[in-house]
């Protein structure tokens, strides 16, 4: 249970796991005709087809998502440079302190996590 990396304890205060997909990894495909799409608890990977236009993805409230919730949003259409994907947090919540997050690179993606109050970017492409 735990260990250390560069004198940082791993696992000592790790929060309880979040059951975000009822035991299965959920892939959801969305496009311009689904916009705006409201993320639901069972979503884990959202493949966004940007070929038909811009797409808005509305995040769950971070408190509903829970601490440790992870969400991957990927431009599978390859046209986000022209048809941006806008990620909109719930209410006054933020993503890395910003009111919205925009994927504006063809085939771009973002991995987000929640601390129960806001969302943060864990990685991008």
C-alpha cells in the first residue's frame, strides 16, 4: 500500500476510488448534431466528430463527478482546427482556472480530472 517516488509518498492519502462507469469503460461518439452535449456519469471517453461543425461539450458539476473523476475528450473527426471543440464547465466552475477550454488543433485531445470542485487538465495532444 503506497510507496515513494522522489521522497513523495504515493497512496498515503489517496481518496477512495470513484466508480464512474459502473464497471465498464464507456465510449461515446458525438458530433455537431449532438451539440451541446451534456456529459453523464457513465461517460469516460468522448470521441468528437468535428467534420460537420463545431461541438460544445458541457461538463457535469464537479461535485457530481466526484474527486478523481477522469474524462478524455478527443477530436476523432480531425477538423477541430476549423470546427473547435469547446468544453464548458458547470456554472461558475473552471478548467485550470478558465471558464472554458477549447480544443482547436486537428485531432487534438484533452484528459481532465475533477477534485470535486473544479476540473484540471492532466494532459493534452
